[in-house]
């Protein structure tokens, strides 16, 4: 035995086992053995993160709020019999008195109609706007547009960022150097100015060409916003992914995979990207509010979705003229923007706390 | 260090050059010349006008001419007013700079104070309150805040006049509208870096040596905590410049931002171009200075 061969130092506090025999020890009872058992199930990374997320009341509250908003914007158009571009009409006749109604108010014509037929008309929950369109349904569609713009833009940014960042990070060397110089330059361009500029240009260029296509409803401004998002906004995502990959690709399992001849693409897809997933999810969650911000800002400058479609920003902008008499029309979309952005920000923060354990 | 600065300056020049290219060619891609008015103009007049403004030359040559003029300080003539853009732009910018400068100062000072308070009272009531309000602040676009402020304080309460910026106190609301977001951001930034600084060994050493609490906080912790805040100055300038476009519009302040917005509605392309390039140069320079100052202040940063 190694232990006995070694000479024990005088100062050593180690117990000399050779002085004891098996009689000096007791066998562990079954109960004592059971204490060593692993009681909890082993958890996956995802489960572990979800458990931590569930303990975060702010993040859970945000999920509830977002789920509610999404549920409402999906269901409401099926229940409310008005459409976002329809001017209220009674018996097929356009109702001129239906403009600027207050909450749950009916126009004289509608009241008369209900009295005559005894049939109940669906109430105008948020009243109507200056053209006599049901404001509730306009807000619903505005929220739909704003949220989908945010989500589509975020997905675009994430996809481009992942592809670009992972190529630069994985191949390194000259490829990385050149690709990151390009990112540096794009990063230093003032994005908001370029968005406004390109929106102005595309608005003029696309206006005629879009008519009749699927895009015509969205309008040239939205298309240009997506284009600019695709051109400019991915850079911070690409930087992030590249940084992650640079650290991950030095791990032993990547080396092992390369040793057995796994192709570059497969190593990226199977070994590296799944390990960046938490960072990707968090950044996506935080990207959506920033896209919603940008969209509402552009809408406010008159560069948003084209009429009669609305977004939350364009609703707020339209309401500015009648701000003194109908403040609710401004406050409602403003509040919804704040609510969505706040919920997504809190959710993003919660996700970061739950999934990015490397931070602490 | 000199090499790093040279590299950053080069990058800034390349960015500005790319911006002028994007702006110029984007503006040229708009269908219809600047003289296509609703009133029909005779072809001869248009030809003379185009020759006068060099519009009859190929686009590439036009760009070279434009850049040449730009480098000589000639920013062109507004299509809308017919006046030289530069003089207008500078007088409008002085208004915006006043507004933006105030917003920046307010944001930095209050942000740092709130951040420090939050860090020193970690997880206590002041911290929670500050974090609650800063989270709200970052969730509110500046134009929403601006219109709500206008609605409450000008229209409902009548504390401030709705229009014009003739006297000093009227800066209050626009400055608040512009300052809240960067302030909230600086607060969070200061809080995290302050917490980080408070955990450092040198703080414990200073305390152990009996340095007073005030001295530890202000001389040892805060000074080091402020370094990351410097990095935000560049983005903040960009935020305030773009934010002022809507805020100036809402509060009817005749600054550069509202000029830009009106030139968009008026399709005043030469002004759009000039203002874009001007603002872009400001933002790029702000970022450049931020980066360089950061490296100077914190020598630990690796020069890459």
C-alpha cells in the first residue's frame, strides 16, 4: 500500500488508519445509507431555468400580461362586429353622427335603430375616432401590427445575427477580422437616421409598385423598416454570438467532435449554437421591445404603416390633434405601448436571471 | 494608444464617408426631380435650373461635386425656402443643443445620484423604488412621455404654455421628456458598477484603515463606478438627437429636430440630406470621443 510506505510527518494531523481494525468501525444502517441517495430528479438546463423563472414574480406577471394581450388581440376581432377601416353605418347607411363618440356611447342614429328594432348593437368600448370608426377595434389592430412588427423584426435580426456571428466566430482569423470590421462600420452608423432616410426614399419608390401585392396593405414604410432592420440592427446580435462562439469553440467537446471528423456545419449546429441558446433567447426577448419602440417612433414621424391600417404609434400620433378634447385616444395606445414594452423588458430581465447563470 | 486613436479616427471618417454615400445615393433614388412641382414648368426652365444646380451631370459626378462643396463648408440650398442650409441649420441647432445639453446634464447628474443611492441601499425601499421608476422610464418612448406631459401639465393643469419656448422655464417639460430614458439607463448602469466597486478589495482596505464612510463612497467607490457610465455618453448623444426630433415637434420648439421632420413632410431633399449628414457626424464624433476618453480614464481596458 502506498499509504504505509510513506513516512508520516510528525506534524501531520492525518489519522493513521493502520492502528485501527475493522472492529473499530460500525457498518452503516440502511437508514443512514438512504441519506446518501439523490432525492431530487436530475434536471435539464431548460427545466432548471424555468424553475428559476417561475420563482420570479415580475417575469411571471409579464408573461400573464403578454398572454392576455395576445389572447385579446386574437379573439377580439372575432367578437367585435366592426372592422378597423369601417366607418360606422346603421342599416347600411353611413352614420355621420357616429364620429368622436365617448366610451360605450351610441350615436343618435344607432339609438333610434335599437329603439325601433329592439335589437342590441355592439357597444363602442373605446368610442369612435374622428372619422366614426370604432376605436376599440382600431386599437386591437394597432396592437396586432405593433406586436407583429416587433416579433418579425426580432426574428430577422436574430437569424441574420446568428448566421453572421457564428461564421465569423467559428472560422476566426482573416474571415473574422474582415467580417468584424464590416460590423464595426455598420455599428457606428446612426441607425435611426438611416431608417428615417431609407423610409423616406422607399416610400417614394415603392408607393406605386406595391399596389395589388400582399405588401400593399402594410405600406412602403413597414417594408423599408424591415429592410433597415435587416441591414443594420443585426450587428449587435452578431457581435454577441461571435463572442459566445469564441469561448465555446475552445471547449474539449468541440475538439473531440472535430477529431472524429464532424463537419464544420454540424459542429456549429449541434455543438456550438445550442450552447448559445440562452443568450439568443434573452436578446430576442429584449429585441422585440426595441423594434416596437422604433416602429412607434417612425409612426409618430408619419413614416409608419399606411392608412387605414394603424399601429399603436400611428394611433397616438393621429390622436395628438384632438388631444384637448379626446385625451383618452392618446392615452390608450400610449399605455398599451408602455405595457407591452415594460412586460417584455421585465420578461427579458427575468430570462437573463434564470438562464444566464454565468452572470453571477 | 496613439495607434488605437488613429484607428478609431480612421473608422469614424470611413463611417461618415459611408453615410454621405448612403444619403446622397438614397436621395437620388427618389423618383422625380426636385423641380417637378404640381405647377407645370416648361422644359427649358427645368433644363436651366438643372444646369444651374449641376443636376444634368451623371450621378457619380454630382456626388463628387456635392462632397467637394461639403468639404468647403457649402451644404447646399434648401429646396423649400431657397436659402443656404448651413446658416439655417446652425441657428436651429443652437436651440436643439440648448435643449439636448440640458437634458444630458440632467440625465447624468440625477442618474448618477439615483444609481449611487440605489447601490448603497441595496434591496431596501429606496433601491426598490428607484428601480421601479427607472424600469418604467425605460419602457416609455420619449414621444409618449412628451405627449403625456403636454397633456397633463399644459392642457389639463395649465402650468406651462402649450406653445413656444420664449422664456426659460418652458424648457422644463421637453427636457424631462428627453432626459427620462437616458437618466433611467444611467441609474441602472451606475447601480451595477457601484455594487461591483463596493465589493472590491480596495474598499475593504480603505474601510479597515478607518477612512470615513463619505470618503470611501465618493473618493473610492463612486469614482471607479463612473467609468462604465462614460461609455453611455456616445449612445446618449444619439438618443437625445433623434429623440429631440419628436419632442421638439410636440412642444413646437424650432430646433434642428423639428426642421428635419418638416423637411421630411415637405420633401425638402437637400435639407434632409444636409441634416442627416450633420447629425450623423455629431453622433460619430460623440462615439469617437467617448471611446477615446474611456481608454484614457481606465487604463485597464485592453487596446484592441
